[in-house]
């Protein structure tokens, strides 16, 4: 493995969040963006070919070393990994509205949900899943909300285009017989 790939591996191992190619490039000012991309590819191939228990995954706008899916159940059973707090049904519903309709204001979310969402928005913001992305041109210039890189990370998405389309969701819900249980 090249010295640059080893440097990137150390940084990715130490990082709690995905690191973008720009952040990885900052580790070695002399390395070109192409060299950093090649080192990332080398590292990913190293984990794949040599059969490691971890893999290098692109998600949340960057790269992160994660446990392979086939070992997740055993690790969860042993309660070794730190799990993110579960979201309430109201928080998941509000987060879905923000994800699919962003940028969106509180009044629009409340119109869709039919209930006040101020406390839910505050909770999602405190968890780092949504952020204020601007102001509307409407009366009073209300705040507009959008999802964050942490949202992408928590839901294992590389970008928002990976969200299921509405027609895919309808098929999945029909297949589940509408008996899907949302954790509290």
C-alpha cells in the first residue's frame, strides 16, 4: 500500500464522520486530487480483495470505513457499536417531508402534516439531521429547512438522488400491507 493510502486510512479510521475528497486532500498538500482519488481506490480495493471485516464506503458526501454488512448482526447482538437514537414517528414523517420537498418552510410542513411541527424541527436540528438553508421570499421571510450530510450518513445515502421515488415507496408500502412499524 502506498504511503498516501496509509495516511488516508489512518484519517478515515480516526474520523467519526465521512471525509470528503477535499478533506482527504488537505492531509497531504503535495498530493494531487487524482493521486488522492487513486489512493482511495487503492484502499477500497485493499479492503475488498484481502477480505477484511471492514470496507471503505462512499456516503454522506464523503468516505468512511464501516463494518461489513454481514457482520452487523453479530456486532449489534454484542452491543459493541454505538447506535444513533431512534426517531419518533412524527420526527420520521417530518424528516421525510423535508428530505423530499427541501427547501421547505415550517408552515408548509405543518400544512402537509396537519399539526404543529416546531418542537419536531427543533429536535431534528439539534440532532444535526436538518439545518436552516435560507429564507423564503414570502411574508416575514420564514426560515427554510433542508437535510444535512449527517442525514445522508445516518440513512446510508451518498446523495439525495438515492432517496426512493414516490412510486417505489407506494409499491413497498402496498407490499408490506401497511403494517410497517416505526420505532419510537
